[in-house]
C-alpha cells in the first residue's frame, strides 16, 4: 500500500509550486488532482469545500488542504497536505530574501 502521507504531500506540493495567481487559480488544479485523479473527495463535496474554505480566515488553498488532509488521515494528513501546499511559496520567498 502506498504511503498516503507522502502522496498527499507530493500532490499538494505540486499544486503549490506550479500554480500562479493565488488560491482561486488553484481551484481547478486541486479539483483535477483531488476529485478526478485521486478520488479523495466527491465533486459535490468539493463544491461544499470551496464554499466553506472561502468563509474561513486564511488562504483558500491552505484551508482546502487542511480539510482534505484531515479527511484522509486526520491530523497527520492535515499537516502533510498543508505543508505541501505552503512550502513552495515559503522556499521561494526565503530564497528571494536571501539574495
């Protein structure tokens, strides 16, 4: 069996690294990866997730990754998915700040 923690981290890292334009630009990519490819949530659940993530404080992609990760493997899954989506931006800003 594949390690779901690693798979969710890689999936959300890829989403965070290759999406330009903020959280709303990430929605189609998150939907493609999470609903169509990996089938972690249903299409209806994804629509509800978008609505709830918009009403909560914080970044849209982070809110969505927390929910999806938590649904997969409770707190550990939420941490892995959230680190995956936030780490690319953090590393890029850190590199820019260093130079």
